[in-house]
């Protein structure tokens, strides 16, 4: 799995208070927060261990099979 990290911040991030009312600044902050949360959700979904559960099930099945085979062999001796 590879993850790329941005080296520059897109121009759509942040806000500038030059000549804006308090309501406009507040809306800019809300929009920035929404974009950051959306990016964080997207990153979490990329990093989610989707293949971990099936791999653990296969490994657990193989371990159980190995223990069963070992037990059967010991009983025969």
C-alpha cells in the first residue's frame, strides 16, 4: 500500500479576512473545516485495513488445521 502526501497546500484552503464581515469569515472557517474533515475521512478510508480480516481468517484457519494435524499424529504414536 502506498500513500502520497501533498507537499503543497491547495489554494482553496484557508481564508483571508481582508475586507470581509464577521459572517463571511465565519462561513469561510466552516467551509475550511468541512474540507479538512472530508480530506481526513478520505485518508482514513484509504488507510483502512480492508484486507486484514480475510487474512486473519485464513491464518487462523491454517493454525487450527496445523494444531488438528499435530494432535492426530500424536494420538497415532
